[in-house]
């Protein structure tokens, strides 16, 4: 993603793809020398001459560059046409951590309710402890086995 100020912007017709949404075509000339074609759902440029924008070239052909033009900070993580994410490594790590916690909590709740003689007596602490053990097991299965191989099996949640 690049940032530049708009040197010039002009409407350049419309386009209606197969899905039926009418798109308005704009040609943006940037201060950094880039010219990019962008399509918008509204009949107005995203910014005026002199304003700073973020832009991303998504396609380049003999007819020029096309892509996205947005006001700074308005790009959202999403996938590109190849299915690869545009999220940063930090955003991926945070998302992965949340998904892992969801998996562990759900698995722990299932485990506790299925093996407990009286699930109503097991609380969230038991579920949380089991979830932590599942994450520990996921991250280092061999280390987990070594750590608990001599443990009293009654102390383990499984």
C-alpha cells in the first residue's frame, strides 16, 4: 500500500459487472507520479486534489494500472484475488491466538462435560485449566508427554 497526495482526479465513465452493481470509474494522478484507475460504488472521488490517500495497485496491464484508492486508515484486512491475506504478521498472530483459545475452550468444555460424573459441579476454572493444558499439548506434544508421563492420572483432566 502506498501513500501520496492527489495531483488530479477525473471521472472516466461507468462499468457494470455481471453482479449488477454499477461502478463509477475514476482516474487518479498522484503526486508520486503514479496514475491509477479505481472503481467506486458512488459517483464521487474518494478525495479531492491535494488530499492524501492510500492506494494499492491490484492489476497492471497495457491499459495502465488499476486498483484501490482510499482515505488514509480506511483499508481493512482482506484477501487478494489469489486467496492470500493482506493482514500483517502481527494481525495474523493475534487472530491465530484467538482461534486457538476458542478451540481450546470449546474442546475443554466438551471434555469436562463428557467425562465428569457431575458436570454441574465443574466450573469455569476446570474448563480454563483444561484449555490451558490443551494449548500446552498443542504447542509441544513431546514436551507435554515428558512433563506428565509420571504424573498421577487423576490430576490430569483427561
